[in-house]
C-alpha cells in the first residue's frame, strides 16, 4: 500500500488494486452499501484532538496557567464523536438544543459542556441550567437578564461568560469572520462618546445579578485562520478589558476563551495552522500582556472544531454523467456529475470554498484534464469542486472522493430537491461502523402530513 499525501486522512492508502482504503477499509467495498457517504477516520480525528490538548497544555504549563480544550460541535457532532472527543480529554462546545442534547445523550458530563448561541431559546437555557452545564456564553445584554431570571426560577446559579467582539477580522470569507463590529455575535468593546462599551455594560450587569457566576470573557475572531497573529491582537484587547473590569469592580475574571477557527489545508500543497505553533504563539501573547498589565494570568480555553474533524473526513460519490463543455475562452472543461452535490456540501456554493478530489476506485494512465465536479441539483451553482485535474478517461461508475469534508459537510447538509442526506461511517482498524444512518425517501415522507 502507498500512503496518500495530504490533504487525505492519515489512514488513507492506495492499495495494490489501485483502489483507496482508509484505516484498512476499502472504499470500493464501502461504496457497495451506497453513495454518497461521509467517511470519517476515527484514529485521525482522535489524534488531532490529542494534538490540541497536548500542545496547549504544555504551552500553558510553561507560563503557569491551565487550559481547557472544547471541541466545537458545530463542525460535526454525533453521539459517537462526542464520546471520542471526551475520551481524548476535550470538552464539548454546543450552540443549539440539538447539539446540547446530543452531547448529553452521549454521556458527556454536563459540567464539561458549554452552550453558545446568539439567540438562545427558553428551552435551550432551561436545559443548560437544569442539566448543570459548565458555562453559558452570553451574547447580548437582554440575555443577561433572561439567564439570570431563569436561574432564579430554577433555584440555581448560572456559570456564564460574556462574549465580546474585539474588532479583529481574521480568517477566510466575510461570512465566517466573527469579530468585526457589523455582525450578529457578541458585545462590542468600542466605547461610543466616552460611554461604557456594550461589553463593559454587560459584564457590570452580570456582576449585579447574584444568580450569575461570572467565569470569564469570550472572544472568537473568525474561521479558517492560518496565521495566529490575530489571536495575539485579540488577546491584548480582551486582557485589557479584564484589567479594566478589575480596576472598576475589584473582580478579576478567572478565565479567557480565545475561541477557535484554526485553519486547515484543503488543497495539496497548502499548509495548515499547526497546533504547536498556535499554542506557543497564543500562550506567549497571553503571558506577555499579563506581564505588561501586572495581572495574574487567567485560565485559558480554546474551541477547535474544523481543524479536528475536517481533515479526518472525506465524501465518497459515484460518478454519473460526464460532459465536456466549451468555455467562453475557447477551452474545454469536463463537467463530472456525481450522485450528491450542494445538499451534502454547501460550502463551495455558499463561500466559493475550494476542495480537492480524486478517483479512488482505480488508477488511470490517461493524461489529466481540467474538470469541474458538480451535483445533481436544479442549480447551476451546484458545484462540489470548482477546478480539479482528473484522468481524461473519467467515466460513469467511477468512485470519486472529495477530501477534507469532515467539517460542515454533514452538519450543514440539507434535503434540497428532496434528496436524502448521506450517512456517516467511521472507519478504524479495518472495520467500518455507521455512526449516522443514511436518510431515505421514506424518512422524508414521514414528515409530510399531507
């Protein structure tokens, strides 16, 4: 067997037959149970989780503080994945009732779960409080009173953090940058006309409510970040806010969460943000600012999601129609249609995200040709891979795999055109285990009350 280079999962190998196996599971045999299907290399994902745990624990210990690593469930969450992550020493970050319930059903202790969300429902807040989650991240001033009132009604004290926006814009597409001012998340640290900023106002409001226990401040600056310098700028801003709160109230909040957004390599030759580099630079920035301000270091927390699960997953398709099309510049592009599409990976249509694909059922000696992998949906924007070189003899029946789809493929999937969502199969040590069942048309019709 020959190891497949990045961006394929670490367990991917090209076998003597020319087909690809992941973690010892032949993709041709796996495809016989149906495509499209998401395939997740369990050992690869667990290893990435450990890499973040160990890198940040080591860097934090060197400067005299501690760290908690939360797996951001929005990237992809199932009960099996929640158990894997907790077994590797990670906590779980949830943002909805579904994610919170999934983590609890997986057996993750509530104290090891956090709840985010810019518009939490009463049901989400109540479940978080009654189950005893470790923290609720408050996202607006009205939410301070809502959570405090709910805690009073339930007779509990709610552990909370306040999410602030630092104005630092980092990462990829505008829609996944989460710290500039003009967006829906968090409370601005900007102070208009010398008044208290919304962030300060919210922190002071939390301290006035005895039903709330202020754990710390939360910052998230974006997604698909490949240079950790932005984290240093955000750290300086939030540490400054922490010091200001201490001067005004005597309360030095104990924890600082710097969020996630660590970038991955989607294409051959791209370089991901290494966990050790991220840990060293982020913790070093924290220690530097702490020394400058003369304040004890807070406990640190981070929330990797995509960078843990995305490279561990692929999507496996069967090729259908192959159609050469002459473009406006006179060249030919081959359109390769597969049995899925934007319903199982919306990111290329939504963000213009780039992906890499290969034929994984055989090896071809044919020369490469410029291709666009498209889906079966009624949209011209139904593109899976915008540009990729595939063998010129690509044909119906070939198996095609798209790499680095472990994050946001299944979690953002839809049933557009009433196409059922693919299942998720975990592979490890030569065994394929379904962890999310494939949807069927009967599943869709079961919701139809007509």
